[in-house]
C-alpha cells in the first residue's frame, strides 16, 4: 500500500465540520430535554401463556414476548445491571435474576442523550438503559441455530437509541435473529478520567464500548434460547455504530464473540480514536465544567451530579468516543487492522453516494458561491485551486451540492475505499454504495429546496423497521429494501452475500490500486457491480494529490 503524503494542517476545518456534525444523525426530530433517572420495564407475576405470546428462558429468568406480523419480539431485555448511583461510570455488570415471568412487550428508554438533536419522544430517556430488543422469525424455537445479527446504532457516540431500529422484517425475510442494543452515550459512556479508568479490569474509559462487549457476551450466553446460533454472530453498525464495530474488531478481549462484521457509513480510517493522554485531558476538562475540580473527590462528585447537569456541562465539549492505548483498545482500530493485529472476520462495508448532503444542509443550507470558494480557500490553502477546478459549482448546480461532493469524497467515500483495501488484503470483503436518487432522509432534517437524497443515514429505512425516516418507502424502494435485506442476511449466514436470483456480489480486489475495487451499486433501477467507485469520488486525488490524506 502506497503511503500518502502529509495533509496540511490548514485542510482540517472542512473535515472537522463533517465530524462535528456526526452528532446530528439517526434522530427523529430536534429536541432537548432533562433526562429521567429511571424508567425500567416492569415485571409481572407468572401467568399462563395466552395465544401466540412466546416464552423463552434466559440465564436471568423467563421472558414473555409477543408476536408482531410474521415475527416475534422480546423487547426491553436487560443485558446488564442498571448503571445508576454507585454503578454510574463503572464497567457493566451482569443483570440480576428475576423469579417471575418478565414481560418483554415494550421497549426500554433510550440512554441519556448528550446531543441537542434528539428523539421523537425526548422524555423517554434514562440512565437505566442497558437493554436490548430481540426479533426472531415466527415459529423459531430454541436450538434452531439461526444466524444472529447484532445492531449498534449511530449518533456520534452522543445520542440515538437501538429502539428506532426494529428487526421484525429482517428476521422474517432472512430467517435470522436480530438484536438491537442501547449503550451509554456522551461522557457517561466515554470518559477516560484516570481516576475512573483505574476502577475496571480493562483500565478503559470506553464504557459505551464495554457495554457493547457485554451485550455480545449476553448474546453468546442466551441467544440459543431464541433459536439463534451463538457461533454465528454478525456485529453490524452505522456511522458511530460502525466506528464501534471498528473498535470491536481491534479489541483483543472480544475475539470469538462475533464472526462477521458490517460497517455502514463509518470507515475505520475516518473514525480515528484519540489516544489515552488526549482522552484523559478531555475528561479532566469535562469534570471541571461539571464542577468537579477536587481531584481527591472527583469520582464521587461525578456520581453525585444530576444527569441533566452532566449533559449541560458537555454542551461545548466533544464526545470523543472510544480511546485507544488502554487494555480494551491497545491500538487505534485502523492501525490495528493495517498491522494485521485484529479479530479477522469477513467484512461487508459501504456508504451512501452523497453522505455529506445531510451535514451541509444542517449547517450551511443557504451557502453562496462566494462562501463556497472562501471555505475551500480557507480549508485547502495552496491546494485549493485544484480542489475548485475539480469541484466547480457549475458542474454540480449549486454551492450546496459542490461542497457536499467535496466533503463526501474526501471523507466517507474515499475512506470507505481505503478501509476496504485494508480488509481485502486479509479477509473476504464486500463493498457497496447505496444510490437511490429519491431516498427519504431523517425526519426533522429536511431543508426545503435542497436535494438530500443519498445523504448520511439514507439506507437505514431500507434495512430496518426504521422509525425515524421522513416518509414511507415506495413499492419500488421496498423492492430494493428486500434485495438489500437478503444480501445482508446471506452475508450473516454464510459470510458471503450470495443470494439466488439476485445480482452476484463479488468480493473486492486486493490490489493497491483503489480504482480496481469492485463495488455493488444498490440502486432501485439496477443493482450491479461497478469498478468506478474510486474514480467517481476522485479518491486518487484525495490520497496522492496535493491534499495527500494519511491513512
């Protein structure tokens, strides 16, 4: 692999804008609210099983789910003890057992949200949030050994919830078991304060990532009761959820807990982890903003501070996500994958064709041509004339679309190609680009007059029973969604997305030339392989031209 040149420091503001705006995805509507403290699902005394209400037995006790359409669902299942009170800012612990049949027919609250772009119901949040939802085909029984797909939602590690991602249709269509999880967010989930780090065996402040590991452990222990195969688990995520998958791939202690990986719009070479010293410095700054300045009492202070005060203290501070250089993540995931020191499993990876339309629409919806030119000049310095020549407003129709193309190509698209190349030299790797020119976007994120098709998160409505899209899919789009689910389901079952009667999806090439990578274009009119992904997004320019982004 050719080592690209050094990217000038003046080129960072534009990419920084995109990464900062990652906090705005996978939500339903702008909202802020004071987080609740507890809102755990209730339990019920044993009763006879009525009608089609299924009962399964897990390590902690019996769960009574419900039948919904052609699938069965078990909602609000605890996979860890509530991280509240003295358990706040500690590594997850096993959930308590219960003696009566636990009703698993309603979803648990979202974890406390640290981003102002929140949920459809902003009051449905809690620190008591380490729950998951399980979906299986109707009629599935224990011991069926169906493939398992564990979903990790996005939200820049600061907001979102697994409850927006139903798995009924995927479970029914692909004969698989789908698990969707919550995990701690913001500084409650990613605070690498040394005094806290010393309290857990992994010496890690990445509690949100530890939550995901705990969910995988719970799945290995209990998924057979739902008909799933603990020896065939696919871990899947989008955006920060995909960044989490990168972390799980690079975490030595997670080896064997999953067997395939899906990364959607979150390539590992783009979502880099801060090292431990930087993460510790950010954590100290947050503790001081929260009023916890006495280092001798900082832990007790943070555990006693109301959750809404912690959210307020984080308003102007970044949520960095997992940090590397500790016992959980010894290396940055991209570096670990490049070195070969990672949990090697088959990989499915991709992005949407116009990822950054969402970020530009939400930050600069009325961008003028003069402002576009000024921003490119400020970002790329001496390389800006070539950037402007390659991305002229006249070729795109508006400054909004031109800037979206610059940001999409330089970040998500090309980093998807570069990350795929790291994987493809070591494991079977399958690459896609989602391209529906009429796709819906996130509810509450639409900007009148702007084309937001294929923006970040556009594919979510096609793969999940997604509750945060701005409109239902059309029949043509539903047909594409069906093909996509079947590809994903086949990958989870076999490690290769081969579906009889659908366009073959070849593995990507292993050569150093990123232009040689084969990418499956997921389009309603024609789903077909393409070898022009890298040239379409000008990746050779972004890697080896005057910009020279390091991998």
